[in-house]
């Protein structure tokens, strides 16, 4: 099995376990990683991040294996776009909720 097949077969839970093991140097059961295990696990984690995870974090590994670092302007623009999209969704939900609930609205004095 080559590294590409391994990465495609990894579940998010396996990725999280490998990432944690690489970060702290121990397996979930407390046994330390050997140098070979660290190297292999780190390679698998980086490949998973590049090929599967598609993270929008500030610094990630791109599809080609290169480190991708976003500038402040790019992060700010993505943040503003996300806020605008959420505001649009919220407004649409509010208007649809208003339409659905118009008949059932009562004031406290009405009951």
C-alpha cells in the first residue's frame, strides 16, 4: 500500500489520533513513539492535511506538499465573507420564521 492509498483510507478519528501522537510523542495508550513511528506518522498527518482535510487555517500544507501561509489580508477577507454569508442566512431564516409563525403570535395580554 502506498502513501496515497493510506491517506485515502484514513478516517478523521485515525488522523486525530496520529496528529495527537505526533504532537505529544506518545500513543493514546501512553507508549512512546519510536523515531521511525514519529517520522511515518508525521508524514501521514501532513499528507492527510494536504490531500483530504483542505483546512482554511492560517498555515497549512497545500495539495502539492508545499507550506501555504495566508496573509492577514486574505484571512480578513475570508472572515468578512463568512460573516456576510452568515448574516444573509440569518436574515433569510428570520423572514421565513416570521412568515411561518405569523398566525401563532400572541401578546401576553391576549391570553
